[in-house]
């Protein structure tokens, strides 16, 4: 398939320390197998060459419709999935090809919070055991100190210590996500990947969990890769935003720039569909036609050409590369 560089520039790091996470030309292609012999007949191009970085204490929001590959980016960056190509660096150390054993010390540095707080918690373990588990796995402290650390984590995420003996079903959705956050924080990670961490929660609870994550970030300088389809949530929490479409980053900018001046037709359409809290502001609606095409057989040229109102001949043969439009605002479109 046509090669396209989908490079979002690395953010500048004032202290010249390496980014907490640096992903370069990352690809994840899943084989499609068929028949009794399970022959590979094609590939799902879930992630097709993405580059970005996240610095200490920063949040990069990764947005796009479902099926655009954003969750696969998060899981591959954490080495929960093996990358097909590209490199992953954690605080300057290349972890792309480390074995399971070699990766172990780096696992402590990166944690994930999942979308569904219920199914991601073991129903047979108490909340205290769930939060304490990573401390056991990484052999940190003794029984007494682990207990103290767990109590402190419960305090930190706004849960009562008395709730440590309760089981996940005894908590509300928002409280369960707090347990997930406490578990993620147990090892003092440098990076947390939030894979749609508030999508399953009511709006009022979403705000509480997001505010908690922001407070914890300020306190601990943890970096977030925040994956979401809800633009309002991304706007609230992110410093930088990368917009993904069919396995590629199509636009990248700091939050203010992206929301004020979206350049890619896909970003424009996503923003125009998002509700505005101020009723006096009117925005022209640009309705996206159709669904995201299959990543097994993505369109030639620009992946967005089947839905783009501006598509012209060139868009069907040549994949646009990300161009810098100034101040690190990059966009992959022939016309912008
Ligand atoms: Fe639309 Fe062409 Fe730009 Fe792609 S390159 S977003 S099809 S105008």
C-alpha cells in the first residue's frame, strides 16, 4: 500500500530531557487468515506509521471515530501488542524489541486505564487487593508497607479506606474507575495510557474523574496519552491533540490551535458535530457521510477521500504527508 509519513512533531522539552514516550513511524498490521490452513490472505492496517511524543506532565489527546486505530496505538505503544514496525522509546530507552523479561522494569513506568471499569477489575478480588496487586507483582515493599501504600492510594483517589474490603460490584461506575486509577498509580508510573477512561461514565461523573486525573498529574507530573472520541473531554484535559483517521495521524497541534483553527477536513467535520456549551455561538454543521472504510482495504491515496467534500483527482492517487503549517501545527491534506 502507498507509504505516507504521518508524523506529528515531537514536542519541545524545555529541560532537554527525553520525552516520557516517543513513538516513531509505529505500525501495527494484523494478519487476516482464512481456510483450514489459516493462510494469510491480507492485513488489517490498524496503525500505519504514526509518530508522536509525550513529555513529562503533559497530556496528548488522541481522537478519532471508533475503528480509526487509536486504541491499538495505545496498546502497541505499551507493548501490550507487538509492533509490526517502528520504534517505541520510554524516557529515551528503546523498548521496541526488549524481551518480556527485559521489559519488566519498564512495565512499572507505564500503566493503562481501561474504558470499562467493571470488566477490567477482577470481581473475585477486593478493591484493596486489586490496587495492591501491582506492588506484589513487582515485589515492592513487605505486607505491612503495601497495606500502608494501598491506604494512601485510596485517600489519593478519593475513596474511603473502609472500602478496601469491598468487591467491585459494590462500587458505582465512577468509584470503579477511581479503583482503576489507584491501581495505575500504585507503581508511580511516568506514563498512563487512558483508553477511553471516561466514555462509559455519566457526564457528571466524567467531570469528577477527569478533574481527579488532572489533579494527580499536577501532583505527580505523570504524562497521559488520553484516547477518546469525545472532543469536549479531550479539549478539557489535553495539552496537545492528534487526530487519527484510519491508522494515520491527519492533524496535530496544541489544543488551542487545533480547536480554534482546524485545518484538516476530517477535524473540521468532527468539531462541527461536537456540541458547543455556549448557545450564542453557531457553527456550520459539516455532516460526515458514511462510515470509516475498512482498514483491511483502505482507499488509495488519501484515506479520507471517500468522505471528503473537497476531494479532487490527486487525492485518489497520492497520499498526503503531514506538513508543518507553523508552530508545530501539522496537517496531512493536499489542499491545506
Ligand atoms: Fe480531502 Fe484530498 Fe485533503 Fe484528503 S487530501 S482530506 S481527500 S482534500
